[in-house]
C-alpha cells in the first residue's frame, strides 16, 4: 500500500533503505537526481517521500507548512513527535530535527483524496529539474555546478479552499529566484486543480548553492546528461 512499500518501522523508529528511497524517487516522483541513487556517496532520502509519509499518517489539512532542516540518510531511525495540535516534528533518537510540519483548518483522512494530492504534488515536484529550474537559471544568468549540483528542497506551503474535490493536477503559476553571491533562493508558486476548477495554491521553496555564471552550452550538456541518465536507469 502506498507509501508503505518505501519505508519500514520497528521499535527503533521509522527508517528508509537506499533501495526504498531510490525506488520512490524514480517510480513515483520520476526524479533521477543522482543524490537518490543507492550507490551515491552523498545519499539523501527524497523530501517528497517524507511528505508522502506525513500525509498518509496524519491526513490532509486545508493549510499545511513543511520545513526541512536536515538531509535524511538511509537506515537512520526517526520518530514523529507531536508538540501540540497542528505541530509535528520528525527527529532522530538524538533529538536532531529533520522536518517540521504545521497544519490548521479542515482535515480529511480519506485515503483516496490524500493519495491523489500526494501523487499529484510529488509528480510535479520531481520534474522541477530541468523543466522549471534551467529556464529560471537562464533568466537570472546563473547556474549550479554540473559536477556537484546542490539544489536543496527547503520547504513547502499549501492552502486548499476545500478538500472535498480530489486534486488531480498541479499547474505552475510563477517561478521566482533571488540570487546572493553563490547562493540562490527559489520559490515555485503553483495552483491545485480538480478538473477545470482551481481548488487551492501552494509554494515550494528550494535553495541553490555553488552558483556560477550561466553558460548555455554547459547547461545544454547538463540537461542532455540528465536525460541520458534517466533513460539508462528506467
């Protein structure tokens, strides 16, 4: 059952194997970032998998905020701690925090509505590179280092008018980037759609590090390499 195939839980807590995290990235999010490969030296569990896990356990609220504060590695036991109604953290056994979730408003635990929004958001999120981020970098004349791309998912806000209609599509409304030296902050604004009706909106936040002047030929090669990687690992 989604997303139970992509984590395990025992007395120590919740954990993710490299294979589980990598399968989620590729099979659910269509995300082929090398950082999610089982053999990656710098390995990270996708933030979208943590998002999916939270919604599957705590349901969907009309207002939600996710703030990521650390990279989850494989086989690190984690636990959810509910500080107060509508305030949740994901921590390891030493108390290090990796995720904070705040929510309010109407709530549903209807598995069909929860899974519909989860899969729709994750599919959108997994395609941020190269479809959205490369044109955004070209616009601002900066780019990530193709040899060591650092794009960090830092958070997300979502607000639904109602969760009575299942969300079937996310549509990019605007993309923004603020550059400060070798760092950049990206905000992706999106609309949540149920058929033709707009039923909510959200913002995904990311941080870019190690920025350098934009080079179209290098960017084109980076996109081509990503496409080849994606085909090879399908």
